[in-house]
């Protein structure tokens, strides 16, 4: 995204560009939280080709295992847990630990239901 590094960018345009990095709720003053995820080599190309969240940012594409690191800025943990569910088993929430643990709880509950079928 362009940043106002020169004084010739009108303020209104810069404000519009700055808002493009935010989720809908952050535009209303809800604070964002950074989430770091790792995606496996098998699906990394999809995350290079498309943004699955408006704040998605590639941090590293050269992990030893062929995967990549991504950053998201979210206003609600469900934003990242819904995305993570779609890409299982090829995605892992690394940070923050609290959201990773919340997602692990969701997965355990699902697996428990399967055990009871």
C-alpha cells in the first residue's frame, strides 16, 4: 500500500489508502491484534496469489520446509479461526498463543464429536 512519504499526496487520498489495511471493525475504533500464521508449502502459492483477509501480509516465503509466514491484523479471533479451518491441515497459528490455544480447543471439540459417532 502506498504511504504518504511525500507531501504531494492529498490528505483525503492518504486516509483512504490507510483504511485499506484495516478490517471493518477497526474502522470504528475496535483495536486490532496481530496474528502470525505459518502455511505449508502445499498451499503457499494460494496465499501469494490471493489475499484471504484484507490485512494479510507476507512476512517470509523462504522457510526451511518450503512454507511461508503471514501476518494478519484482526479485531476478533473468529476472523482467523474461520480462515484456519478452511486450510487445515496446512496452516498453523503461531502467535498469539491465546488464539492458537483457542483454535486447538475448537479442533479438540470437533475430534471429540467424531469419536462419539
